[in-house]
């Protein structure tokens, strides 16, 4: 945790409006300018995405243009202090799941995993401004980041793991 740096922007679909990728990039730029943290983003939209990223004017950004294997992708996620997104699509929560696997912190998003594992940092019922404030605080406080990551891991073990699911289903069917 102590060797992590930067902001990983967790959405990569510029053309899907509910992902709010452009807003996430603008927020990441603001956070980067304030905290001097670098930003990492995946650009699957080639020239269009490159043009958009260039227009935003990041001081420090790493852009991945090519797909990578899942293991390498998780390694990339794990190198960052936070995973930031503004996704409002109510999807299952793959970005948050990836953050969990990396013992990282996911900020934003309103998918199932975000709401369950990251209740203090998810995007449900929070404005973009509130999420930016949370991100700013966690970028500058390793102790708070560690606390959120540990809490998310504990919640995931209880509510999202196969063992937790098995126990929950066992209780459910025992009551029938």
C-alpha cells in the first residue's frame, strides 16, 4: 500500500454515456493538479479518445492504448492509490471487483460491488463533488486508504465470497 501512487480511472468506454468517462477524466485532472498524483487511463476509442485526453491537458498521464491480459491489468490497477470512476449504469461492478482483488480502494460507481463492498466511497446518492472530496482525502491519507481497503476486504469475505454465499444459501434453504 505504501508504494502505490496515482489515480487509476476505472472506466474506459468513452461512448457509453452512463459511464461518465469524460466527467471522470475531468475530475481526475482536477485531483491530479491538486495532489500532483499521476493519472492512468485505458483508451479503447483510439484517435477520438486520444484527442479528448489531449484536450483535457493532463500534466502527468499514462494512457494504455492496447488491451492487456487480465493479470497484467490487475497489476496496473494495484500500482495506484485509488481507482476512480463516475459510472452510473448500475452494472454488477467489475471495476470495484478488480479493486477488491488488488486490495485497493474504489471511489465512485453505483454497481452492486461498489454499493456492497465500498459503502463509504461508492457513488450511490453522492454527487460528483462529494466523490472528488473523498478521493482527495484518500489520496493524501494512507491510513484512511488502508482502513477503507481493509473494510472492503472484510465485507467482501462476508457477503461476496463463495464461502459467504454458501453460508447465506444454507441458512435460506434451512428455513424453507
